[in-house]
């Protein structure tokens, strides 16, 4: 089985690569130079917005599956860099879907709770989307590309992703732990609610989709709905850091460029039932991460 992983340098891409099933051959593609990751036998720098380059890559490697972990994820930046966001989140998916249709491969695409407005969370797979920011609008558009693509696909929605990987931009937990270890105070919002998701568990869920050739929409995230400040306090406790450095604030005080879905969250019952996954609550995921980071083989 041949698998093409886009965004292979990223947090999710590296966790997917580390958990490659036995017997699978993997090519990773990314905009940047290769980050060493176990499981990736082939690598190519690739701009997914370039249709001819995408088609040539897929034709040459001939994957059975494309796992699309590449995206423009800067929620605030999406409001001003709209063309770049659309190219990475929509045009890229159009190109990948075309390649899948032409060369007969399946696709798993990553999406987000930001396709919802956050007024009535947590959300099920069939709930009506209503994005309130440009990032969410671009991700909903990417989902709609696949809905009309006539290819076998699965869309996985997730949120608040954190975990271990090399040379990646800081996620919420890695930023928090690093900042608190330096003794620097942080301000964390109390009015944004949702699941928190360990990257390794998300990657296992995606591989389960591949294994079972599942199709349709799946919410894969941690099992607990929690506000960001409470999550930060749990992280401080588990990583033995000074919780006194954490100050609670409201989202309005941050004056962010992009609106956020405030009472969000994803119902993960379908993934637990159909994919038979093991997903952690907030504290459980953090403990697993700490074990990963403390392992002597980790770099």
C-alpha cells in the first residue's frame, strides 16, 4: 500500500509518519525542506497550489491514499492573507481531489470545528456549518470540494491539536509549557470551550480510517469539553509548573483579528463507535504527552 502524506513536516504529519502501518510505503510532501521523520521513505517539496506539480507527483508515486494534513492554520492571519489561505486550504484540495479522481486514489482530509459558529456546541458530524471567520470559511469550502468530487473520501474534523514533533511551530501546550518554565506569566481565556486533541490519537484515528476504508465525516478529538484556562491549569499541574503564573481573561480582552467559536466542541461518539478508537480526556492526553517527552528516545 502506498500513502502520500501532505504537510508531512507538521505536527500531525510527523505523527502520521511515526505510526505508519507495517507494509505501507510513504511519500511525504511539504512546502519546506524535509524534517527527518520515521516512516517516510520518499520526500518531495511541493506546492499543493500548483496543479501540474500535484498531478505529476501523484501520477509518479501512484498512492492508494492521500492523507491531507497540510493547511493554512493561522486563524488571525487568514483575515488579512486571504489569498494565501484560500490557496492552501481550498485550491490545494481541488488539486488533490482532481488527482484522486484521475489516478483513482482515496483521500482523508483534515478539517476543523471552526466551520461552526460556536453558539450551540458541541457539534455532531451532521450539524449545519456556519463559520464566522475566514479560516473557517476556507475549511468549509474545502469540505464542499470533496462533497462534489465524486471520489472516495473521509473528512476528519478536529480541534486544539497538541503533541510532540520536531521543528514545528509551537502548539498551545508546547508554548504554554515553554513559557511557564521560563517563569513568564500568561493570560488564558476562560470563555472558549472545546475538546483538546493529542496528535498521536488523531493520527491513530486517521490510520484506522485507512485500515477500514471508511468514508464520510468523522469528529476525532479528545473526549472532554473544557475551557482553555482550565486546560492550561491541568497542564501546569501535570508538567509540575507554577499555576500561579496563569491569569484568566476573556476573549474580548485579547482584541484578536478573527472571531472565535466560543462554545464549540465536537461530539466524538461516531468515531468511538465506528472506528473503535481510544480517545483521552484533557488530563489523560497531557499525561500521555508527558510520557512521550520523557521517553529517552525522544529528540
